[in-house]
C-alpha cells in the first residue's frame, strides 16, 4: 500500500501549463522565435523538430498550439492516435507529435496534407525522435518532411539546468539549501522535466512535513523514488 509520500513521488507531471514563455530556451532561441511565428494566421511554414526524450518536444508543440488558437484553427494530434482523416480547415495549424508512430493510413493522410497545404493555407509543426532521413515512414512522406524547416532541439547545459531550477525554486518561494541543485544534477534524472518534478516533490514534502527543503530531505525523497522503481 502506498504511503502519501510514495503517492506524491509517483505524480511527476509538470505543474505549469506549457507555454513558449516558460520553456527554458538555452541555445534554441531561433527555434522558439520560429514557433511564435506559427501563431500568425498568415504563416504557412512547415517545421519539423527532433531530439531525444525529455528535450522538450511535447512542451513546445503544446505551447505553440495554445498560442496559435487565438488567431487560427489548430488541429493537434499524437502520432500514434492519428487516423485516416486529419479534419483540416483552411488556414489551420496542423500539429503532430511523434510522426514516427503514424500508422499506414495516417501517413497517407499527412502526405495529402502536404499536397494540399498551399491550396488550404496550412502551417505544420511536426516532431519526432530522429532526423527525417531516419524516420521509419513511407519514402514520399519522409521526403516531404525532409523539405520542411528542420530543427534539432539542443539539450541544456548543466549550468542552464541549474539556473532554471533555481529560478523555479524562487517562483515557488522555496528557501532552498544551496546544495540541493548540485545534488539533483549529479544524482537525478538528466532531463529538465524530471528535475523540475523532483524539485516540486521536495517543496511539497517540505510543506507537508514542516521541514526545510534541505539536502537530507531530498536524499530521503530520491531514495523513496528509487525504491518505487525497483518494485
């Protein structure tokens, strides 16, 4: 049976609603500015993002879709759930996360969307784990994706991650032990969403247990998390 502390650690979802403003840009400045431009109904660009798990692809796609909805229709899909019909409307922004998971009928539908893009005034934002040439897709679709604007999402340096964690702590009002960030970077998961989630767990544990967010408390939480992974 899970204790309240164990249940808290199982909930690793980010607390903030994804936006282009709360994405930690690092060296992805040009990419973020391109994504801001997709909100404009006069933009007809097609952009493909790729990078390893935890680099922020899903955050950027959700944030771009949300920022665009005030100015144009948005069709947002997960690649594994896309079907034979994409239900596109003139001027819309088509967002597909993880195109490598598209089934056969969905691949045909996306290829047709590329063919109709100029006529319908579509913009596209697609993502995957690999550059276009390595995608396990039909050749004609892979070629079309390869003709888009392609951006690899650059990973943050440890210094950039540390700065983001400290800023997040300040925003939460945490009077944090200075050694917490260093310890997280050395012993925690390497991706920023997981690091942020653990910092949030530390804050909640501090409030619930009425203990300061110190290194000993962090060690206890991380040990509990490790025990959960082994079960």
